[in-house]
């Protein structure tokens, strides 16, 4: 009769494996991107990191002078490592509930940019990034941590708000703000209360000129802005200085006579050599009457009478415009 001991032992191991949580067997994250020299230390072993490599609790990721890496954790969070960085996954547990979740990592040098996953969203207190001088907690979802050339830690908020704590206390960093940690026993110092970006230069107005570009079309030509008008105030003359004479009035010349119109003869004059002659105005209108004579009453025949030429007055035509007929108003339609 065969022994039943091996079968009972196998059943016991299967029961233990079924009771063991799957989260304990899964890796903390996977390497999604690698560029340059990136090494992974696990215990006493160290090997280059390739895309798709697993990262577990206790692993140390080291990037070279030109190395970069991106790790995606099982809760959906992302960590991007900058060159010359040393990043350690101290404790990671994605248990699915806030009481057992843990995301604790260390950044010894270099820099990292992080986007939190479900662990930080379920309970921000379970998400911690520890550096030699400060501890960074989150109340948001994205932030940037890096050491500058002087070895000081610079933390910037990108979304919502994060919290940077030292031995002296904690400060909040909102999106667009950044702080600098000088020492572990000093409060972080604000470097920017908001993101400071240089203002773009004012646009230069353009107009279509006569030059052609390489495609044969009219090229735009910059147009200089129009300067404001300059107003000048007249300066009064100094006392004792005579003013210039006013300009002479404009003179008008009469138009030349029209040759088609005959010139009337001068009027006759009366008087004596000692008395200035008086000018008799010309008779305009009816012809003058014949003065009385001592001749017989019989009038001389018309043929022997000298003709008297009387020029008619120059009458300018008067143009009378016809009256403008105003149309009657339209009848009111009721």
C-alpha cells in the first residue's frame, strides 16, 4: 500500500500558497525607460538595468553622468531619475487599503520627478521621499526634487500642493512654487512663490513689402512704430526786441477786358480853363433829346441829320432757377 505522506505534504503547500497574498509576490515596479549608464544593486549584486527589469523593495538604482531611467510602480505612480542620481526603494506595499499601503523611497543625490499613484491618493501620509536634509510628503500628485551645484535640496510643486519638512518644521509648496533646503535644522526657504517665466518681447508690426521670399511671394517687412506727435510751445520775444512787420495784404488784379465787348466813349466834360471840368455822367437808358435850336420849326430831313450812337448798357443776364417742385406727401393709409 503506497504512503499518503507526500500527497498530504503537497496539499499543505498548496494551501499555504493560496493563503499568501499576491501583492507580496509581485514586484514593486518595472523599468519603462533606460538611457545611458544605469545600474541596479540588489543585496551584494549589481548589474546594468534593461527595459522591463523588475524593481523590488530594497533595490538601489544608480544612474551615471549621462544616465536616465523611468520606473512605473504597481499602483500607477511614476518616478523619473535624472543623471548622477542614487534612488532606493526603502519600503513598498500596494495592499489596496490605506492601513497597509506604504511608499517610502530615499534620494541620496541627483534628482527625480514623481507622479503619485493610488497609494498617495488613498492616504497621502503613506507617501514619503526622504533625503539627507529633508522629508517630502504630498498632498498633491506631482513634484520635482533635485540637488543643486551647492549640494542644497530644491523642491518644486507641479500639481496641487506638497509638504517639505525638516527638523525645524514643515512648509507647504503649491503648484508653481519652490523651496530650497539649506540644512536639516533650518526651515526650507522659498525661492519662487510662483513660476517666474520671462515675458515675451512685444510683437513687431509687419506689413507686406515689395521684397519677395524664396517661394516668390511678398515677404513681410517690419514696420517701425509711429512716434507720438511732438507739441511745441511758441516762445515769447524778449523785451526790447521789435516784432517783425505783419505780412502785406494780398492784392487782387482785375481781369483783362474782354475784346469782344466794345469800350464806351468817355463822357463829355464842361467848364472853363480856370475852373476844373465837371464830368457829366453818361446817359443810360433812353436816347438824349434834341436841344432846342433857332432854326425854323420845320425839322430837318432825317437824311441830313447826323446819327447819334448811344451804346446800350451792359446788362448781365440774370439766371432764374425754376422753383423746385416738392412732391406732395404720400396719402396716409388707414
